[in-house]
C-alpha cells in the first residue's frame, strides 16, 4: 500500500466478492479480501474425493461476457487465464410419459425437435424465444447492469425505453399464465416454467417478465469452462492477485465498524480464534444482505423492505461417484415430475418437498472425462427445496434420497 492509497476490505471471496475486489483494485484501492472459508469461491467451489471432482454449486455457465469483462478492464486477455466453449446441447429432458426431449442450443433445431416430438408448431417456439430476447433487451440495462437503488438510473434512456414498452414485459401475468397461453402442449409449458427455478422463484407466482431467462441459454448461449466451473473462481483469484489483491482465508468478519454513516474498518476472527481489527476507507460485504445487517451492522437500523423480502427456494444436492457410464445421459439432465404445480405448492406453501420431485442431474465428466475415474461418472444430483424454515432436514433429505433412487 502506498502512502496516499485508499484501502478497501471485501468481506467474502464468492464470485461477487472477487469481482468487487478486482474492480476496486482497478480503481486504485489497496484491497484485502477476508473469507470465512479456507478456500475462495463461496458457492462456486469444488469437492474432490476418491478420483471424482464435483463443482459444488453452479454447474451452468451463462453470460461469460461478464467474466471476460473483468479481464478486459484490467487490460488482460481473458484467454490467458481461462477457456470455455459453447454447448450445442443445452439439456436433456426426461418426462414421466417416456418422452425424451433434447434442448438444442440452436433455436431452429430445438423448434424442429419439439414439433416432431410434441406436435407443437415450431413457429410457437421461435415466437416465444424472440419475445424472450425482446424482454431481455428491454430489461437488461435497467435491472441487470444498473442498480435500482440509484435514483439517477430511473431517468436513463434505457429506463424510458423500458417504460414505453412495459406492456411487452408481461409483468402483470404469472410466468405460468404466459407460458400456458403461448403453447398447446402442457409438457412445453412445464419446460419453460422450469426457468423460474434459475433464480429460486415459483413459476405460478413470478411475473411473466422472468421469461427473459430462456434467452440467456438459447440466445446468448450456455457454456462449459475448461476444467469445470471452479476454473471461473481460480482464474479470477489469479487476476485479483496479479492486481495486488491480498486474500486472508479462514477469517470471519464479525462487525463492520462505523461512526454514523462513515465506515472505519472491520472486526474479524481468525480460524485459531484470534480477534483483530483492520481499518479501511471502504468496506464491501459479499455476505447475504440479511446477514450483513443482522450480524455485521447490529447497531444500524436495517431497511425493513430489504430484509423482509420473501426468500428464494433452496436445494438439496447429492454428490455421487457412480461406477458406471450412461451413454443416454448428457452433461445437463432434467427428470421432470408428473405434477409441477403440486411440486411448487409443496415447496412454497407447505415448505416441504413433494414426494415426486423434479431432479436435475449434472455430469461434468461428460465434457471433462478427468472429473471421474475411467468408465465412471460424477453425478451432481440436485432437487429444489423450500427455504430454511426450521424443517427437519435429516428427514427431508432421507425422503428426497428415496425418491431420487426410486426414479
Ligand atoms: C446449488 C446451487 C446451484 C446453482 N447453480 C447455478 C448455475 O448453474 N448457474 C449460475 O449462474 N448460478 C447458479 N447458482 C447461483 C450462484 O451460485 C450464485 O449466484 C453465486 O455463486 C453467488 O455468489 P456470491 O458471491 O454472491 O455469494 P457466495 O458464493 O455465497 O459468496 C459469499 C462468500 O462470503 C463468505 N462469507 C459470508 N459471511 C462471511 C463473513 N462474515 N466473513 C467472511 N466471509 C464471509 C462466504 O464464505 C462466501 O465465500 C447456484 C447456486 C446454488 C446454491
């Protein structure tokens, strides 16, 4: 740190914390990242055991441009740090009635597949995907690339354009209602309803605007990073370190120290129990917002609307090393439940998992054979779950395990 350099502490080395640390370093701050875990990445981390490697959380890589952007901002070539390729097949869908649908990334090919297997006219799919792209273009700059917490963003050209075209966003209908009037085949409605789960929403409640999500896959593309999802974390840590960011792992922040609105530093505890205080001109929290207000800023009145928002759904994941290989399976697979509406009612109303849940199966060894021993597969098996409301999780996990194995 030079004499006049401002200092920043980032609490958490998740993907957002890493991106923030890189941006702060590029703005000239001397940056320290405090991470509670012994490893960086947060949800974007990995597990290795007995010759099997699993990406612990995210498995689908969309919008790689936002990762590349960080390297470009630093004047680096992203390809010197990490590689990825576009997937021609997005996902394989298995329905209860025996139908197997291949979601090809190329919209025309996918539309032909749906017409052939479901009898749904190809033009319905193409029209729907065009609308998805349009919704994305109308909302991307306003919601994704800018903060809704800054007044000036409400007066931008993009917001004005979004408002003029507001009727195209289907904001006053549910995603399910929009999908139901867009398609004849209920299985296709179920297919597009599933995109609500990408941000932990319920398609029977979330607005039709969320139909922007299919565009991320069919329009912008789904990708696979060489070496697995964890390479995103690894490459960003390398970039951050190249920019002088310092990481202190195994350090849990316990309080953001402030005098009124002015931040002064962070009190944290090391894994050996020792407590320290570090001064900083700027503090960024990558911890969940509710945790940040409740635990790190106990003396500050939390904005009630922010901390009382309904919570998204959660997930139960099994990491299974399987001593066999299954040619009928792809990198991403979905085994749909028979009654999707009942499944969501169970998750969001009864806060329990339906006895017949939809199962997502990711096998990274399909793209990266080194992730499993020869002739074997690394199964990441995920079932959407209600958010934590004090359920008996052991009982819930045992029930899910039985349902998954039965299927
Ligand atoms: C099972 C699952 C599957 C997913 N699949 C996908 C997918 O396929 N594609 C996709 O794009 N997204 C997916 N997501 C979402 C994606 O993983 C998250 O949006 C993203 O990883 C969140 O990153 P983050 O940095 O905001 O938070 P996190 O990854 O949660 O990082 C927060 C970090 O802060 C640290 N921390 C917290 N409190 C403290 C403290 N007091 N002191 C110090 N450190 C602290 C934590 O240890 C953690 O490292 C998935 C999420 C899950 C859970």
